């Protein structure tokens, strides 16, 4: 359940849990601007910086965030990227959030954008993106001390907020303030409204230079502090192993090898941070490999114990939704339709406490109308993923590659990589200044200080087979609808296989204003250590038969409409005429790690500095690739992580 709120006669939100107002009786807007924003020397302090990282304890209704975001928007000297990290143990409801923030008309447009993403806030880390991904709000839902120690972000400014120390002592405790201090660099500015002696003393003990300043009425004094310990702070425990020397906030030049979803996501994430990125692709057009899938499903994974993959998939889905809504045309390139999961093994799959609260924003038992529309039998077990849908990967790849700062170069097959040591460094441990991408004849195709291998099934060769990556062939069945036939269902289904019963196909007629042609797709096989392309006629027939068998269980309504097509296709060998068959075939080879999770991070930070990897998406690229691009960019740019640090470690290349 969301945190209950009482509303005082003057419109101020009041917390029954802490018996305290959320902000002063004079209103929170002046406090947000004068105590926190100006108290940390903003916006002047961030002028000309590539990024700025604000840490807040106590998100509440988000007023401090909205004021900071508005100041960033209004500042011509603003940093390219604004990170706002905030802890919140008790998130309020979306309705209460909107009620409180839209009381300030000048902030209402920003508040409505925040409200639109304020859902599904289960305990953990949530990344919300605004202004084309240049304002990043990272919410730590849970105990502040625990979350700060776990995530260990670096802060340039600190807003020390929260209910009064007399009613909420934990947020002001010496242990919490020590966790805050560990997130600071020398020179970090801190501001707060309280001047409680215990808080002042604890901050001083943690290495802050503390001073009282004139307060914002009704407070006579407020507190400013600068992190400047008279000792040399101990090295912080890193959330991930050190990726030096290329972890920096300064944009650089980078090569990305691979023009599929992982490569395009990596390139766009880096370019959004000011990097110049050159994408080298062996094909003549982007998304020619596994990312050329005509359409596919993205949806969260569920498990009764909310396992690593389940939590990871939710972070991935949120990122995919953000990017798709920003870059793609709904109905044609993607559809946030929701997804029905037919639990063919009979297990409900959901955690027991998800019937109420933020878990229900993600997944619930399937409602009767969805079950009926799908044609499921009465005894079938199914759940409904509200935050899910279908997407056309080639359209997303092309949209990502249009990010300013990205250059795509096709027909450019990289056969090997060569590290050029720094001047004067001849031994194998010397720091490299440049990586060169070579073709099969040893000619230099391109060079840069940083290279990211995102070549899917081609990654093992470039990695000189240092990790046990496995090729996996996937085959799908798909086809077009006759113009007079309506699609059998408007939402995809997954479970034992997955089906998108209706998606748009781009055509040359779209420029004339006609609706796109509709199509369906069913898949996919998962054939380990099979790399043959194109698939043989026998393998194609076997794949079609498997898909037809799964479709009848997965989405019976679609199966009934598509039955004549599959029956005709299975009754004949591969078509020999030029006319497209009623059921068409598509196949590609993917790459997967032994634990079936993507690999993101430096290949070997000490021996091969500057060489990174974002690969092994396997069958989960539509859900995880965009998140992986953001994770790699965060690590390269010394940013707060976009997901739970435990999940980041599960994806890290260091695990290999």
C-alpha cells in the first residue's frame, strides 16, 4: 500500500506515521529553492560541468527534485546530464503526489511528467528519465542508510531533508550521516533546514565544515556544510570493481563494434552524455543480425521469490518503456499493450504480497476479459503484465543510431583488435592510449581510446574466446494479414513461447497516409550450439510445427484464425514460387552466457584498459539491452547506477 496522507485545511500534506508536516507552514517551494538549491550554491556550482549529481535524503512529494529540474531547464550553463538520487522509505501514492505538486502552477508541467512515471515503486532502485534522458531521477526505495551503503553513489550536492529529528531520528542518525559522507567527494556542498546540535556534531565528525546561515521563515537559521575532512578519507567500497582508468565524467571518443540492439543502445547512451561514438557494423544496414527480428515481446519475468531475473527484468522494462515512448511511433513501431502470460506449468508465479501495493502496477492475475479474449480454458492459470508490450527491434535500432554524436559505418567487418601502448610503455602492462579495429588483412578500420564489443554472436571471436559464450539459433514463424481480416487479439502472449498477434509493417505507402500493413509473429526456438544460416528446409518445417503446437495452447483465438495458414504450410515443403508463403520463416543466431544473463563492463580493467563489452543478450535483448547500455554508460562516466547494485554485479563482466 502507498503511504497514507492527511491533508490539513491549508492544503499542506501531513504524515500520520510521523505526526508531522511534509514541509513548513509557509509552503515548501520557498524552502526547496532557498534552503536546498541555493544552499548548495546551485545553479552556479554546476555551470559548464558535463554532469551534476544531487543526493537527497527523503523524496517526499518530490518538490526539491522539481525545483532543481526547473532550475536546470532554465540555466543556459546547465550540465549536459543532471542526476538526482533520492531515498524514500515510504512512497506516497501517485494521486497524492500530483495533488501536492500541482499546487504550484509553475511546476505543474514537470509534476505531471513525474506523476506519469510514478508507478511500480517496489523496494529497490528505480530509474526515471526525463527531458530525453538528460534528467535522471534515481529513487532508492527503502531504508536510507542501507540503500546508500549498498549503492554508494558519488554526490556533488546533498539535500539533507526529512521529518524532524524528534519524530524521525533514524534519517538524522550518526550512522545515516556517515553513509551520506561516504557518498561525498571533497568539496561537496550540503544544505539542510535543521540546526539540531546532534546533527551539527555528527556532520562535523564525518568531515564536514559546518556553519549556520540565515534561515527561511519560520526558521531563524539553516545549516550549510562542505565536505572537507582534515584527514584523507578511506577509499570507498565500490559497488562494482574499479574500471579505471576510463571511468570519468569527461566525454571521450569510442568505437562500438556491432550495429544491433546492444550496440545501438550503448552508442546512444554514450552519445547522450557527450561522447563521439563510431559504430562499426559488418552488415550493409543496421539490425541485420538477431536484432532484425520483425517484432518481439518485452515483459517482466515473475517468480514467487522475486528472484534476480525478475527484479532485473523490471528495471529493463522500465528503461524500454521510457526509450520507446521517446523514440518510436506507438501502434506502428511498438505497442504498450500489456502482455498475457499463460502459465502453462500451472504455477501462479507471483509473490504472495503483490495483490495490493506497487507490485500490482506490474503484474496481476489475468482479468476475465483478457482470458476470454485470448480464448483460454476456464482452468488455465495466467497473469497480466500491465507494463509490457511488443516492439519492432529494427525500428528501435535505427532510432537509437539517430542520436546526435553517433556515426554508423556499415560493411565494416572487424576481424581483430590491437592495443597501442602509451608512449614509452613497451611492456604488456603499459597503459593503452588507443585501440585499433583491424580488418582481416590487418588494415586499421578505426581507432579510439575506448572500444565496446557488442557484436552478439560475433563477440567470442573479438574476445579471443576468453569466456564460454554459446551460440543459440532462434527461428520464428510470421506472416501478413489479409487486408479484410481483423487481428485475432490486440495484445501479445507469452509463456511456452511468445506470440505478437498484431504489429505494423512499414510500407512505401505509409508516406501517403495509409495505415501500415498488419502482421503476426510466433516464436522462438532456442537451439544451443546451432549456427547454420539459413536454416535447412527440414529445420524450418520443424520450427513451424513447434510454433503451431505452442500457439494452440498459448493463444487459442489466434490459433483458430491462423490454423489454415499453418496447416497449409505444414502440408508442403518450403515454397518454390516467388509468392510469399502464408507462414514465413526468419532465423538468426544469438549469443548467451552460461547463466543466461547479459555481460556488461570492462573485459579486463587492469590488463586491457579501455576495452569494454555489452553482449550475450540471448533471448532477453528486447527487455534488457537498453538497460545494459545505460549501465555501461554509467560505469564509464562515474555515475549513479541505474539499477540495484546487486543486479549490476549480476550483469558485470567481472563475474566471468
